[in-house]
């Protein structure tokens, strides 16, 4: 188990105290800038490689946002280092390809667990160990969506390594490759959640995932014309989830 470290972390470039107990983790560094814009106040704390961090407050609640880049390996590095500087709640806040026919662009997906289709976390522990979201973060995310009046879906997502095998940009008949997951009721395919769940759970840290259905594979047209507004909604849910966790007293231990 990693313990909190007093030195500046090699990749995220943070010291203990520079990140709030609740950290939102988008893949895209640009979404960190959007987070900062939507806070009451926020300050850029660090920028190194794909890891950009802002820490600020919203309605008196301290929240940080650190980008992870794309995929399991950089996400694993970022999560390990966030834990070392004192993060207690780590929440992925990203986009995905939603898989079920009833899902529309702009819907929010709250993951309860993730299929471990990536191989990064097998370096840490065998595939027998489950990738499960912390139930308190799931509850807080549900409350956040309901407060904001946003449509959400609750269930299992699939994390995997190969973006160009299972995505709307994949070659060939990607829907056929995804069919078994569709039939099993998996809600979406993405690239980071199981990594966050496994590493956080192994080290006694709460973790969750909030996803934006930005590319439904059963959509009638390519792309989402309201994508920018929907990204703002995603960040709103992340911030509101952090506020709910604060109300629950889960950012003070």
C-alpha cells in the first residue's frame, strides 16, 4: 500500500495539501480548464505532461481536478500519486461510447463497477479482484444528477485498452465486437474506470465514475450537436457530487 509522501510527486507535480480530499479526474486537460471556469474560485497548481491540476472551491467546498490523459497506464500513475498527496475521493469524469439502445447523447452514466478489459491492473493484482465503485460515491452521484435534473443510468461499464477496436471510430464491424457486452447489459465502453477502481480500492480510497454519453453507438447520426453544453453538464455533476460528499462528511477523514 502506498502511503502519503512528503515529497513532490514525479508526474502530477503536487505536494500534500495542494489537492483537495475530493479530486475529479477527466482524461482531457481541457476539461480541467472548464472545471476551473465553473468554480467560484480556482487556481492552477501544477502542469506537467498530461497532468494538469486546479484546486478551488464551490459554495465553500474545496475540490480539485487533475487530468489523467488517455488510457489505463497514465491513469494508474496519476491515481497512485494523488493518493500519495492525500486524495480520499477520486472520481473519473469522462466521455464514453454508450452501448444500450435507450441511451441518448447527453445522458449521464454512473458506474457501479467496470469490466476489467484492460491489462494494466493485472500488474497490481490478479483478474479475480473486482473493479467496483465505492457505494458512497455512487450514492452521491445519483443525488447530484437528481438535484440537477439530469437523466442518468446506473450500472456496469467496460474499460479496455484498444480505443480503435471498440469505439465509433473503430475499424470494421465494431458493433459485432461489442455485441456480447451489449447483450449482457453493459452500459458503456471507455478506457480508465477499472484502473481507478482497482488501485483506489486496494489502497483504501473511495473511487467512482461519472460518464457522459457523448457517442452512443445506436445514435441516428454521428456526433452530438450539443456536446459542449453536455460537457458542462458532466462537470456540473462532478462538482455537485463533491458537494454531496462534503455534506456526508466524506472529505474530512
